[in-house]
C-alpha cells in the first residue's frame, strides 16, 4: 500500500517590515496559534513556503522533516529562515506555508516516500517559479528535459481542446 500524505494549510506566516523589505518573524508561539498547528508541530512530511502575489502563488522553498524532528523544528531552522528572508527581500506578497503531512500508519515506516515526494515537489516548484526558488539540493537533477506544451508547463492563454481533453483523460 502506498504511503499517504495530506495537504494542510496554507497558513499565513507573520512578517514584519515595509512592502518590499518584509522578513518572516520567527515566533515560537505561532505553532500555538491554532489547534491544527499545535497538532502539526510534531507531525512529519514535506512543506512548501510560498509568496502569494495577487492570485499567483509562487513557491520559495520546499523542504522535508528529518528523523524525529517535526515541522516545528524543521520549518524555521536557521538556514531556512535565512533563505526565506532572501526569498522575500525586495519582493511584494504575503508569505504562506503549506504542510504535506505524512499519514501515520501502524509500524515503522521508511523515509524513502517522503524523500521522493520532496524531489517531486521541488521539480514542480521549479516549473512554477524557476528564478525564485531558494532550494539548492535536487534542483538540477529534477528539471525535466522535456515538456508537453500546455500540460507540463502551461503558458499564457487558454489551453486548446486537445490539451483540455488530454488533461482530463490523464487526471492532471
């Protein structure tokens, strides 16, 4: 049976400063601000920080929890905090965090599915925001050397009927 993950969020991350100089606020109490965040603080999986600019959501950083550490410990670790500051500096938008929680099952579980998911999310984030993604690991090897126009990297404008039908057929 495949490992299951559930999307949680997005959760707005507190920031401070003027519009183009916003930086995240490292606030330990943030994880206590709701029952859902309290529960997720010790959960494991992958996470995506993104900037919301109007109707566009631009990924800034994709990460995963390691070992016994949960989201609380991983998401705002020093080096990630520095990457978030760099990702927000000089840019407008609101910072959000989406958590992709690994569904806990009985018994011991492998780390491999979470690592595979992180690579998949980095590849998707690279397609969405190639110049703004702050990840350094898995960014070269995850860039596909192909595209299906209108499907894997949709450009501006409405997709053709053929593309729409293909996406429905493939459940994309």
